[in-house]
C-alpha cells in the first residue's frame, strides 16, 4: 500500500512538473530563414536586358542629382563621371563596375551571438515596422507615438519567435526632442533586446552617434572589423540623392556598417506608371547609390532595396498588396541577383486603417511575394497600418504569428523515408484512419504549423468564450507577451557607459524640433 501511495505521489509530482514546464515562460527565437525553395522570376532574359540597358541610358543621359553635397560631386568627378552643377552623368558601365566590390552576403552581429543574421544568398531576415509617427491599439485608438510605445514594440519584437531583427524606428517617439530621440531609440534596442538592430539616419551626426554607441556595446575594434548595424538609406526619388541620407550613408560605409540603398517610390507619382518604367528607374537609382557607397569604402556591406507602391488615381493615396507591386518586387529581386547583391523589399504592407480583413489580404499578398521573390531583408514584416503612418500593437502580433508560415514554406517539402509515410499507409490500409497509427503519434507535434494566435475551436466553445475576433485575441497576446517579457542580461559596466554617453550627449545640445 505504501508503495502504491508513493507511486501515486511520484506520478502526481511528474504531472505537476510537466504542467509547470508547459506554463513556464519560454523565449524562443527562430533562426533566420534559409530558403530550400527556388525563387520565382517573372521576367525573362530579354526583358531584364532591356531594363538594364535603359537604366544605363538614364544614368548616362538623364543623370542623377546629388544635392547640397560638394564632396559627393568631387568623388564622382574623380571616378570618371561628368558633373554639371549638382547633376551627375555616369558613363555606361561605370556604376555597375563599382558595385562589384559590394559583398554578395554578410553577417550582421547581434550582442547575443546566437542572434546573428546572414543577409544575402538564400537567406531571409525579418524585421518589424519602421517609421510611423502614430500608434494604434484596441483601447487607446490612434495617437501620436511615445517612447513608452517604442519600448513596448522593442519588447514585443524580442518576444516574437519569428522576428530575427529588432529593427530601427519602430515608431517615432514624439515626446522626445527630434535631435535626441535617436539616442533613446538606439538605447532601447540595445538593452531591451539582444537581436540585431538598425542605426539612425535622420542626420549624419546621429549616424555617428549610432556608431559610437555601438563601440560602447561591442567594442571599437569589433565594430570596425564587423557589421553590427544595417540602416535604411532612402533615395529621394526620382533620381535625387539628398545630403542628409547620403551623409548618414557616408558615415556608415566608412565604419564598415551596412546600408540598405532603397528607392522610395509611389508609382505614377515618383516613377512611371508602368512596371518596366518603374524597374528602370529603380535600377538606375540603386546602381548610382550603391556605386557611391562603394566609392566611399570598397567592400562595405550594402543591400539593394526596392520600396514601391502604386497610387489610387482617384484619391492620390498609395495602395498596397496590388499585383503591380508584386511584379515590381519580383523584377527588382531578379535585377539584384544579377548584380550579386542582397535584396530588400516586402513587408506587412497595407493601406487599411485597422487590423481588419483589408489589412490581412494586403499583408499576405506582400509577405508571399517577398518570400517567392527572393527578398533577403524584409523591413516592415509586422505591425504596419495605414500606409506606414501607424504602428499597430495588435497587427504587430498578428503579423508576427503569420511569419511562422514563411519559415515553414521556405523549408520546402521533406522527402526522406519518414516523410514518405509508407509504413503508415501499410499500417492503416483501406477504410481505416491515421489518428492512432504509429507514424502519426511519432510526428504529430511537428507535422503541422500551429498558430499562437488564431482561433480554430468549434463554434460552441468559441461562443462560450466570448465570441472573440482576431483583434481581441491579438490584444490578449500583446498583454501576455509584455507580461512574460524578461530583459536579456547586459554587462552592468556597458549599461552604465551607455547611460553616461546618452546623458552627456543630450546635455551638449538644446532641444530641437528637426
């Protein structure tokens, strides 16, 4: 009898241990995606050659503007370009030749080496929304973003399994002066997450601050020898490179930090309405910008970007998830691979004001286009609403959940003996079922992708639990992730040095609105 009681206690203890294990907080981080599936190319060889030829013609005969940047003009002149005022005319083939020194693939290091990412080749790195001045949640609605909102998004990104990257300006904290907020944003990425992150680009001195903060976090020698930031440099389309973005890129390139050289195009307003015309302009801008990056420092890591939307000709508003945007994304990916460069595009893009059906449709179209189109770095992978004006907490976790599907699709289809399942087919035979067979019991835990958010329960159960829609479920998940958040450890000496740097930097200048 005593033995039976002991056995029951042991079993009870084992059950309690298993329950405790199931309910314990687990912070999981999936490795960046390595595609086992082919990229899909929509454009044939002849079409790609026409676009490449036309882009070279644009550079040689139309030219590009480098405004308010005498240094850039002199660098181009010495490289063999014709300079007339602020217009640079680049001889056919020169920009393409300069681009050859950019690496086809590079590693961005995180402060936790387990979170390092490879960018280029067959990889896909997922990063969150970037740039919105507003935030939205189910309780507070739409409002200007604050630093508290920013910190919450960084924590959500850290807790999101399928996000590989902490991103950059996940929202604009408008309660901090413009000339100082980059310090707080970068600090949040450094201390509340251990995933890789992006630097400031809104003014060259802020890029320099980003480099110096990274030297505190990683060590000066490490920063000079390795890439620890990947930062967004937008082209002022059409065909214009402003001194602010170029100045930031110059800082990063000189310090061996990666830049995403990305045209920012609303088709029909900032580029031709046709797919081929837009791709011609995209390629011309990318060639000129990446070539200039390599003139600053040959071999500096750089990503060819392409952010393109179409325009609603009735309202003038940008549109997302459209077939034309997919065609441009796909073609730009083909052009990037022909240049042997990493490629940035895609994201959870949508024009919807709420995390609703429109948002889901448009986001899914762009996510899938990016996966199949060979994107290597997907900015805006989660959280984007209202054409990029709003970062949504609920949509952040909705999108982050769906990113798991991209991981599963990119892995391809297993073909080994276990995947062939012939033993299961023989075991069950005609008229049986597979629920209890050995193959199912051995594989069911990993056989199917499972959501952490969506509801698959029977109607009766769903109704009894409050008939919760997806936004309600997402609100609950936001709360759970923030409650479960555990800050990754950081050397106290480094944390103190970062605090001191920020304090001194802020004290050195008055608050400013630009």
